[in-house]
C-alpha cells in the first residue's frame, strides 16, 4: 500500500500470479484542512494509518482467497469486525503504555520517582523492539516485511528520479527515514521523556496519564519526524534518528523481484490517480 498526497493504492499478487490493484482519491479527514494543524495532524495521521492499513489488509486477504465481489471489493467488516479491531487496539495500548507502569510500580519503594519512570520508559522501548523481533520470526510476517522493504525501495527510486524497474530499484536501501516504524519508536522515546514531567504519584495517576497523553505524544512524534525528514542532510539530525533506521533492520527483509513488481504497481496506480505532478513524494 502506498499513499500519495491525494490518493492511496493497494496492490496484491493474486493466486493466478496476476497483480490486482485498487486505488482511490482520498477525501474527508484524509485531506481536510485539519491535517495542516500542528500536533493535531499527527493524531489524524495515526488514525488514517490504522484505517487505511486495516482496509488494505482486509482487501488483500479477500483477493488472496478469491473472496471479492463482482466489483473487486471485499466484504465489509461490519460492526462486529470493527468492534473486535477496536478492542485489540485498546489491548495493545494498555499493554505498551499501562503494562510498564504495573511492571515497575514495585520499584517506587527503592528508587526516586524519576528513576522509576526512566525504568518504565526503557521497558516500554524494550517491549516494542522485542515484539517486533518476535513476530518477525514468523514466516508470514517475514514475508510482509519483504513487501515493506519493497515499498521503501520503490519510493526511494521514485524520489531520486530513477526508472521504476526492478534492477534500478534494487540499488536502493530497504530502510526509509519516513517509515511508520520510525513513528512508533519516536513515540516510545518521547513518551519516556514526557512521563518524567508528569510525575509518578499516585499510582492511578501513572496509569491514567499514560493513556490520556497518547494523542499528544503521537502529535509531538509526528512533528519531530516531519521536522527531521526535511533536514536529513544534517549530521545532528542523522545521529538523533539513526535508531529509527536501525529498527528497520527488524521490520524489513530483502524482497524478491515479484514483490518489487507489486510495489511498483501500487506506486504507478497512485501516480495515475493523482493525475498531476506531485507536490511531495508518496509516503
């Protein structure tokens, strides 16, 4: 899946070997003026990433299992499906934000509050890295990570003005500075710093503040990545965001030629849908 300034496209390899592509122009919150408001746009990007990602996964699964209708669309998730996904999201937020609070609460009897919160932040970052490493050992997820790398390499080739051929695309790294993985790690790091400022006592406040501040932290993280993305030629920025690139060694795998072809089909569909020279590169 590749998103452009005004459009998004998803490509998937069908069981018969052909590539199915679905593209559309984006409206509503995806292109609203609210996306220009600092901090708020980070929350909107987080929401749209989840919404577009779930839609792409649902459709690609339906195509792979030959379960699309005559219009090439997948069966809608329905209320029950969306409710289940919302529940899973809440569980994930509780695990990554509230879990480290419970795991480090006993340390308050031995260390000052700032030290305890620092332990909490390190544990949260460790959970993120450990989770990515663990799921990456699955063959199915490893294949998803290959497609992830194919997207990065294809977008890099486009940004550098190269032809969208497999041979040309293979010259580019599988890591990309604007990857969503960078967003996740930046959120974890900014959370570690922000939670030191809000304090640790009482315990209920630690739990409540972690969950309540998620939107604000997401907004700050997005602004940090946006700021750095336009200044990657500066040594200090490169050093600060080197961990984001390093984490992508876990979330990407070298793709095969067929996977790169799927990524190219998605990018070409975005460019066709836009129907005009892009003001910025697809993300």
